[in-house]
C-alpha cells in the first residue's frame, strides 16, 4: 500500500485522489473567462513556468484521467494541427515533476508546449464541455499566450496589424471610427439617448465595418423597429469589446478597451445591451464582470425569440429558405448555453425546425474563427471551416443559418472553396427580416 501511494503522484492514476477535489474547486462562474491581470511595475505577465500557474491549474494537471475526450472533440487536433489539449495539461504535470525548472513553452517535447500548438487553439470550449473531471484547459493556454505576447513579443506575423489597429483605431481593420455608424443612413439618426432609449445596440466591429455582416446589422435593426423596440447606437464612440485581443493574450490592450467601455456605459446610463455577435455578447456579459459592471446583455437570437413569444413579431409560416441547417456558434452555445433561442427564431420565420449538423449543440464543431483565429492563417493541416462545410454538404442543404458574423465569414469562404456557392448562408436576423417582409 505504501509503495502504491509513493508511486501514485508519478503515475496516470493520481486522478483517483484528485478528481473529486478538482470538481469541487471548479470555477463556478465561467471557466472559459481568463483571469484579469494587474499592470504594475515589476509584475510578470502570463505564464512561462509551472510555478506561475495557480494551485488550481496544477491540481487540474494531476486530475487528468487521460481519457482523450478533449482531443477527440478539439477542432485543431481533428484537422491535423499541433494542438492536443490533453497533452497541454499532461505537460504541465510532467514539467512540475521535473527537477530543474524546465521551460514550459519551447520545442515540442515531454513537459513543454510548442508555440505553434498554443496558437492553434480556437478557444471553442469543446475540451471544457467534455472533460469528466472539469479541467479548465482554456485559461492555461491564454496565460501562456499572454507570456508570448506581452513578455516576449513573439506571435504570428499577421497579428501585428491587428494589435496596432486595435491600439490606434479600436477595431481590427484600422478603419476610422467615424465610419462605424454609417450603416444607419437608410434608417436615420439612431443615437443612444440616456434615459430615453431602452437598448444599446452594441453593433460590434464586424457588424459596423464588414460589408456582409452589415446586412445582418440592418436586418436586426429593422426587425427591432417592427417590434416597436427602442434602441440606439454609440456610433463613432463605440469601440471594440476586446474579445480577440484578450483570447490572443494581449491583455494590456483588452484592459484599456474594457475600462473605456465600462466608463462609457456608466456615463451614458446603459442598462440593457443587445448584440448580434456572440463574441461581443460573451465578453460584455461575462468578462466585463471583472470590471465591476453588471449589465443585462442579450444576444439577438434571445431577444427576437422573446419578441416572437410575446406576440410582438408575427412572421408568416413560409419555408422560403429551403432545407435549413443551423450551425451552433461556440461562444453562444458552449460558452453561454444558448441553443434553443436561435432555433426558435428559425422555426418562427420558416414554419419548420431547422436541421442539425451531425456534430451539434454541446458537441458542435467550431467554424475556426474563435480565439483570435479569425485574423490568422491556417498553416498546417486541413482548414477547420472546410471540415465544417464538408459536414454540412453531406445533408445537401439549401441554407445554412448562423448566429455569428465570424461563422458567416468562415462558412461562406468554405462553401466558395468547395465550389458550393449555391448554398446560402444566412444569419437568423436576416431569415426573420425576410419573413416579415413577406407579410
């Protein structure tokens, strides 16, 4: 018995003792939200060695059952990339047991995570949702990315423009802030007025600047108008929520954006926010709590479904979209447990429940754009969006419905690459707006 107990810490059976405490001490709020960093002189940023991890991070590493469920569901691992979430956790344990303080980030090998593998992560949350002992993989990866970005200035070359644009113009493309509200030209002045406007429509960067995403923005705006909802925008004063830079490890830029947004929300008396972007939705709802602000943030799928349920939106029961498949957004679904609302909107607009991908809901497959991957190239393995599109084409759909501007871009690009441009990609707001216009 004593021999077994002495061998246990270095064996793969340590989880027999640690799994239950690990589950007990899990993050009860939101395990996918990275911890906030304080920027003070002398502080180290991110994690480069196991001694910089929290005790819970280390407990995670000894609790792994090595079942492989996380790697089986990981989109990066499934498309031939370096990342293996099980290996990331295992390497933390091996590194901790090594004598001599071996670097945690370095050439691929036992006890170290390669830089390439850390940048492969889409932060989709599949590993979190499937782990039987509630290991929190994502915060560890983000912490190591923070070290690479903020301590070593080592990151994929294409991210340099993103970081500069975010710092200088507060959006990924570096477009002038004065362009943000121009999509409202067909609607007239729609500024948020404190004390008068019920919802701040946080449009987001894609919804403000991307020509395709702006169609969703306009569709949502006209749908809210049809329901008699009072909404307004910040226009040129809106800045990015900071989702991408935070997941990529540039916590300093995120911190500045979050502080500025929180100050603006308080100054304008913002209480309710609606957005069509799951990344904005999740960041404003979950990450901004670390800055002492509690907002009622709703995704547009939730608000439209509520309006339908309240009888404020009545669309004709016409199946004008043909055979419809719905793609679950990782940040709306796994990160925020919202699966029913977008499907309810599609059913209300078309008169039929949408079909599902083979991998759906909690087991859904990422489009490939999360975790800042929207702004990066896939250098190894198959493209994640190609994998998802191939899965869709097996069912021969006429329309793929989405609830995220990133998913929209990735799936449209994937369909084009596969020569299947006849398949439409529509946001749920567009589907509802089209149905309302058929009345």
